[in-house]
C-alpha cells in the first residue's frame, strides 16, 4: 500500500476513534476494539491474522500493566485507608506551603520516576493527589498535572529509565551527556508543562476525586479512633519498591552477567516483586499494627481491585490499537516521507520519534524505534559526544508529545483522575506536548553551543 494511503488511514482511524468515544459516547474499550479491527482490515492485514494481532497487542500490554496496576492499587489503597496519604499531604503542605505544593509534587514526580516506570510512580502517589484535592477543594488537575508532568519528564528524559538508555546505546551517545542534557532540558519542561500549565488547566476543568476511587475507612472494632502512621513510616514503605528497583538497575551496571547477586537483585528489584514486598509490608505496618483486623485488610485489598478492571481493559485495548497500526506499516511509511526532507538532524530525530509516537502510542517504543532509524544517519556523520546527547533527548522529546488514545498513559490518567476523553486530551495530551516542545527548544539552544 502507498504511504499516502497509510497516512490517511492513520488519521482517519484516530478521527473515527475520537468520534465514537466523544460524540457517540461508545465505551472506550469497545471503540478501541472496533477501530482496531477496521484499521486491520483496511490496512491489508490478512483476515485470518486480525484477531491474532489484536490479541498480541493486548496481551503484550497487559502482561506488565495488569500486574503493576493490580498490586500497586492495593498498596495505594492501604496507604490511603490508614491515613498515610493524608499524613504525607499534611507534611508536604506544611513544609512547602500550599502555594508551593505544585512545585513539590513536580519534584517528587521527577525524582521518583527515574528508577521506575510511569505506571508505578503514578499508582504509588495518586492517593496523595486525592487527599490534597479533598483537603483544599481545588481541581484534581491542579495537583495531578504537576505530578504526572514530573513523572513523564523523568520517564522519557533521564536514565536509567529504559527509553533514553536504549536510545543512547543505539546511536552511540555517552550516557553522562544524556543525563546532563536530560536534566537541563527536563527541569524547564516539567516547570512549564507540569506546574504552570497545571495552574492554567485547573481553572478551566474542575474535577474532584472520582467517586469510584472514594474509600470508606473501616471503623475500629472497639469504636476508638484509629492510630495514624508516621510520615517516616509511610515514606519508607513507598520508597521501598523504588530502592529495590534502583538496586536492580545498579546491579545491571556494576555486576557482571551471571553473578548470583545480580540475579537476586533482578528478582527482588523487578517492579512486580518490589511492589509485592512493599504491599505485604504495608498490610502489616499500616494495617495490623494500626489496629486493622485480617478480615478488614483483606476487604480493603479486595475492594481496591473493583475500579481496576476498566483501567486494565482500556489500557490493553489501547495496546491492541497500537499493535495494529504497527502491523499495517504506518510507521515505516511516514518515516520514509520524512527521510526525503532536508532538515537539521536534531529536528529530524524529533519528528521521526513524533511520527512513531502518534502511530503506536508507547513513548519508550517510539524512542527505540526512532533511534534505530536515526542510527545510520548518525553513524554516517561526525557528531560530538554532547551533540549525540542532544540528539538522544530530541528523540525523547518526540516520543513524549501528542499522547492520545493509543497510549496507556492517556487511559491511566483518564481513569485515575476521573476525566472524560475530551478533558484528557485538553489536559494530559496538551501537557505532554508542552513538555516535548519545551525540551526540544532547550536542546536546540544547547546544540548551538555544544
């Protein structure tokens, strides 16, 4: 099929999806499946392979998302029910003041998401956003956008997150320069896209904590008021999976393959295991020790799973849609058109990553795919180490912009913040685009002096 047809097919599929969800109000999960099947048929995928491609896309996405969301939701629930999230909110507000709470959340997101995936960081700290929203009466976006803005920047810009590490490896960039340029470009991106845009959009879209995320705290059996955990205890429990995951990352860098310690670190430092250990510890320290019975803890854990089903299904369907777009060859066709243009390598790298990002959804996949396409161009040129670092972050910026309905992050924010699809586009999608464009501007300016 021609590149023009595939481009029109992509644009048409996204327009149809938005029409089904936002105008006809068809449930997002059903809409994603309908559009995926339609694109597969018109995109030339053999009829006998259509359902298999959808299954592969959904299964590949849920293999990670379902477990992380499931365990992470239990941890977030017990933190919230025990009063732990309220304790953190009170401490943050007291330390930074209400006027600076957004900056504190952006910094927290920026730091926390360096060693962990976006989904883990969001799930761990969404109870804090809920509590601060209820405490102040502001829109959930006032606190939520700065947090997810910081997380998104760290996820795409700063190693050891997988995206920038993989890109640096593929194009031969020095990781030290990537970290330095990622931080320099990431801080203003988080400030503009997270804090300042968060203030702007919160005035135009007011949303409270979603009703399906509201939690009824069980009363103590003896009628007495329950104890609340200390700030240090709650932070330690939340930090545990982050530390374990960071230890796993350090082990991969410092220890040789086959080393027994490295193998153990890879097990306990995997997000699945790290979150499971932290959740079990929270059941004891935030549950049993604070007066919850075993039955009450089980009830809290079970109830936490009730709103998770739709999140998992919609996220998986988004993965299926992305897989279908990849299978039709849309990404290759669009990149082929861009290669015929004549533009600076940094801008070209950004646009290639943007094309893949819009086509298939995942920021990490977009970055890795774009790096593979850019690598031959880089190897044929004579670029300095700092400039290679700039190219790496330019790819990260392109992999960040224009998150929409085929990105799991879109649906996680949509569900956890109780937004409509239109509101998610107005807030999350615009925030991601501001982050990517701001980062690109900084990288282009840096490239003039490096």
